């Protein structure tokens, strides 16, 4: 397996309703770059994911383009899950 990231439950439910310009900025730059960075960090912190015990890390928040992205890491699945995208105030 190799580390990756995804929206949960789906991109439409996580990011739906946010302004198109904000989502474009996030998807093209911020989320993919930040998620890739999160994946690298998670991979480094959990070199041997098979020895990980427990439910994983708590929910974390990342400031992206004036908005927030909520995510958590699932070491056993080698996965960073993005579960909420909050656009900046209008």
C-alpha cells in the first residue's frame, strides 16, 4: 500500500455549496498540495503502520486560502481523510 488522501464521504458532500472560486483555489493548489504534504508527514510519522494501535489521530484543521480544511489520518489504511471544507467568510 502507499499513502493517499480522499474526501469522505464524497467530494460533493464535503465541498458542496462552497463558492466555485474558493473550491477552484483549493482543489488546484491548496488541498492537493496540502493533502500531499499531509500524506508525506503521515507516512514519516507512521513508518510501520502495521504496529499502530488505536483509532488514529484526532481531527485536525488546516488554514487554506482563508478557509479551513478538516482532516484526520488513518495509519492502518495509509490514508489522509479530508472530511470538511469551510470557505472563508463572504
